C-alpha cells in the first residue's frame, strides 16, 4: 500500500534541536542542511513510485528517504 510521506513537515515533540546549545543550533541553521531539506528533500515527488506498491499490505517506507539512501 502506497502512502505519501508528509510526516517530515511537522515538528516532533521530542525534537533534538530544542535541547541543543544555542550556538550549535545557530551553526546548524547556517549550514547546508536547511537548504538541502527545502530544495532537494521536499521536492522529491513520490507519486510516480506508487505503481511499485500493491494495494494490500503494510504501508511503504518513505520513498524520499529511500532515494537519498541509495544515491
């Protein structure tokens, strides 16, 4: 069963950046990671991969995470 991954758009209740040192968090915000998240990770279209999954069974693992792991 195909299900689109939208869970990354909502902040986690136990987000590790909340307890981070403010200087470390500022350095993280100025690094390449927010840019990569916005312009690469969020732009991966998952709908074209829906044909690879059956209509029955457990939901798929998020396609955008799989694509980043195997490239």
